[in-house]
C-alpha cells in the first residue's frame, strides 16, 4: 500500500474521481450513456478554474470513456475528450507561460518538422475542393497538437507528473476493457458479437483493439517501477495478462499482428537496424501497392457478391484475408484504386484536407464495388499515407514521410546516445514501439485524426523531445 502514497492525489481530485466512478457504474448498469455527461461537465467546470495540468490529466482520464456525437451542421465531436482538447489548447494561449519551456518547444527538430507538415495542410486548405471541410480539419489538427504535443511539454517535466498521468489513463482504460470483456463473455466471446459487446465506449472493435495494443508496451515499462507483489505491481500484472487476451478477442487483425511484431520492432531499435528496416519496409509497401493498383493487376481481384463476403467466424476471416476474398479487405482495395485515380487529377495540392469522402466516389471502378461501397458511415481511404496523398498531394506525403522518418531516426540516435537513465531508456524503447505501431496500424487505417488514438502520435513525440533535453520522465524503481 505504501506505493500508492507516492502517487497520491489532492483531496479534491480524489472526491472528483470517486464521484465519477460512482456515476460511471450507474451508466454501465443502466446502459445510459448520457449519465457520463454529468461528471464530465462537473469535473471540467471545476478544473477550468484550476490549471492546464488538471485539464491535461482529465483528457487522458476520459479518453476511454469518450464517444462521438453530432453537433450543429452535422459535425462530429468526441465528448468529453475533444472538448478537453479545445479547452486545454485555449489555456496554452494565455500569456505568461514559461519562456524557457517555450524556447525548448520552438527549437526542437520535431516542432520544426510538425510546423512544416502543418503549414502545408494550411496551404492546401485554400486550394481545397471543399474549403469549409478543410478548415474544420485544420482547426481540429490545432487542438490535437495543442493538447497532446504542446501541453505535454508544460505538464510532464518530472517523474511524478508522468507517473500520475499513467495512472490517470491506465485505471480508466482497465475499467473499460473489463467492462467490454465481461459483456463479450455473455456472448460466448463470439466474433460476430464483438461490436455489440463494446457498448458505450468504442465505435468498433478496431478502435478497441488498436488502443489496447498501442498502450501495451507502457504496461511492461510501468511494471518495473513497483515491487512485484505491491498493489500497483499486481494491478499492472493483471493488465499484462488481460490485455493480450482482450486484444485477441477484439478480433482486430492489425492489433493481433502488431502484438506479435513488438519484439521485432524493439530488436530493430536495440540492434541499430532501423535504416535497413526502413528501406526494406519502403520497398515492400511501394512494390505491394504498385502491384495491386496497376491497371493490369487489381482488376484480377475485382470482387463479386458471391466470392467477397462478410465473415462471421474469425478463422474464416483470416483465410479470406490472405485469399483477398474478405469484404473489408476488398473494400479497402476498392478505395485505394479510387485514391490512385484521384492523384492523377490532383497531384500537387490534392483535393484538400479531409475531403476524401466527398470526392472519391467519382473515381471508383464500378466493377470493383462491394456490399460496403455505399459507405454510410462516411469512412476514409483506410490507409493514412494514401489519404495524405489524395488530400494534400505529393508534397504533403513527402513532408509527412520526412516527419515520420526523421522522428524514428532521432529516437534511435537518442536511445544509443548513452545520455539516458536506464528507466528513461526503457521508456524510450516503449515509445518507439508505440510510434512504430501507429505507423503499422495506419497502413490499413487512417487514425491519426482519431480522437482516441491519433493524439498518441504527437504525445510520443513530445515525450521523446523532453527526454532529449535531459528531463527525467520514468520514476525510479521503488
């Protein structure tokens, strides 16, 4: 129990947290999602009168419990997470911030690369085929950056702050996973019922599985901070066991694959194999996509309603995937073909940020359609790299690749620099795995703008930036 004293919270925080857990329990028992608004509004109102630090902690606390709602004009907003992002970013605009921290942020290579990427998004918003859509996209990008990147520099400057943040996220995440898993057991852990089991908190099983797998490396790191049989150590040990099981029964192929890939990803970092791995990955992806999207090839895999079906058993889904007969896989290829055609007409500036959905249907191949081609959920291209290419043109994709490749190489250099404490070096290894995992996930999805997952991209960069300036983040083992 003594280990909890080191991460104790002020009395007001304890009361607020206890109150939220009570109302959360009522929401789960009654399956009334509106109950989650009550603590959200009360806690947000209290913390508005306090500091950006508390807003920042609240953001991570509410990420597992947030859900999208339609607001005026059909715009979707994730509450309370995106509301907290907006308010946190607004707080950062208040004059009087520490000038030394501001200098650290501005002069860091990550910030420079992010600003280049952001500037191109801003520029292509003016040439967009739908300027209002692109303006919304750019504005949302600002509060993602403000909340997850800039606020992290101001908030996480000591091990105690990072440790507190970890528990602010891990406990709610664990609660949401237990809730989903228990509900899923009631459906006999059926693949066809996983989207029913996720209930209030997740849009679909992909969001659920990807969020779990991305945070799994941090559980391994956090477990080292506490004695094995201490209460925090046991709670983290439970997560080490539960997360892989829950990831498997999320039936999210990319999440299961990433869990298997983590040792390889860490080995690439540890044994200085990043450069050859990046070259090999680039060649593989370019050759694979070029092969599938070439005029002579992709039509060979054109689906028909008899062959391309939705699978209700996970084993059948895996078999259909490698045979290119699975519905979701073929619908991805359907949209990738459209993206290829769009880049011919809009090679330099793209169609504009956030405009893939309203534009792509005019570029699809009718003989390549599937049951999902109507796309009532208004989802994107399901490949973030192609999304940037279609939305922002070739320069936008090049700026993005420079940001990603530069960040990976910077992490490798820092990991082998000898400047980090052992605990921080372990943390950097986990951050490298998360960052690489995000890049893998976005080969088959477009999640950098997703409210539960996308912010992690900029959060990881902020943490690595802090480590590079010599700030300690990971607590010493107790």
